C-alpha cells in the first residue's frame, strides 16, 4: 500500500500437466486510447474471436432472443407436385413424412456454420490475440451510445476475404431492404451498413473492428496508454470507474424515478440507494487493472487499484 495505489499480488502453483498460455504481443496495445471504460486483452483462439465478433457486432439482437431464425427467409412450401393430374397425389399422401428438424437444433447449426466460416478466415490471418474495448460516448445529436471495438493481431495484410465474409453475414443477419456494401470514410476506415454499422481498419499487424468508424479509428491512432510492464503477459484488463460512475448513477436514478413523493416511512429506493451505494463506497478508487503472467510454472496475478487512496 502506498499513496494513490494499492497493489495486490497473488501466486498460484500450476499442475505438472498445465499448459502455459501464449503471451500477448505488446505491439497490439501500443495505440490504445487512455479514455476507455474497459480494456481486456487476452490470448485467444480464432474460434473465440469469431464468437465475440458474431455476438457483439454481427448478431447482437439474436444472441438475446434465440427464437429468431438466422435465415433471412424460409423456403416456400412446395405444393406443385400435389397439384399435378397424375397419380402422385395418391402415392405421396400415404408416404411417411420426413422427420422435421428441431428448430433449436437448426438455429444452432446455422450459427455454427457462420462461426466456422469466420473462424477459418481469422485462422488464415494468424489471429492469436484479441483486445476488447468498450466506451460510452455522446454523438452529434447528444445521445450517449455504447461503442464496442476489438483489436485483433494479424500476420497477413490481405483482408478482402474477411470483408466478404463480414458483408455476407451482415446482410444475412440484418433484415434490411437493399444489401449493404463496404464504403470508405475518413482516413483508411471502411464501414458496412448505416443504422447498425460495422467498421474496420488495419494498421501494421493490428486489425480493429467495431460498431463505430470514429471509435475504430481511435483504437489504432491514439496516444498509447502505459503498458503494464515489459514482462510477457497473457491477460490484461483495466476498468475506469470514473467514467462508469456518472452513467450508472444516472441509470439508478432513472430506475427509481418516483411518480409521487416517497413516503419517509418507506425503505430507500433499491437501485439508487442500495446498488448505487456500491459505487459510492468505491469512490476513492479511480481505476482497477489486472494482469497475469507465467514464470517457472507459477501463475502470477497482479491487481492494482489507483485513485485518491
């Protein structure tokens, strides 16, 4: 413990058969902006990256409502053979009907096909690490919108095939009128769609994908945040409570918004007085950072609290 910082260090002895995770390339974090609410960097597989992109950017609504089909339209029921004047009607009416596929299994199969296609291309690009970034920012109209972005390591600069896959899946999952296509905006950022857009930009060995062109551009072209250390870490996360508190405080007050004056004999509002007090109790803490690394079959975990401590 010291002024402005509390540091907690943990050590775990690994089993003999434990496999050490891969280290994150430090160059992937060199251009991250410092005003992000959440940063999470970890070594992952292409399949895990594909799942994160699918659920956050390509298919955010259907991951909350799995009753929606992943297909844009159902095949029309074929009745033409039954209307012919031959004797096929009398033959087909007695034939056993084919077993209907379970809708849940069909949706899962369709989703897995999309994930496999995306993961295969990420594998060819050499993606071995991912940084998840989250921030809430006000747009030109004054609305606060959640911005999600991913930084992915890439050894291959060719992105044409990846863009084709993203475009195909985007148009399949969003039921719009005219199919969306990639367009270039300011700088080298490319955008797909309008209301719910997917933006993409690459720089060096890093690829940024997100739901906002400005946010994606900032992930690759901002002043670097201080790296945790020179050691080879395989997990790093940072949470900025200063940016979260005002938004959560406003949300708690909105949830408790009273239609009439509250009776003093009643208990205090649940959200603003109880849940909100958790953030108030941590008021001196401004940021929390966690990192993991391996040395001599020992897992080290470090948690750093910074603020007015």
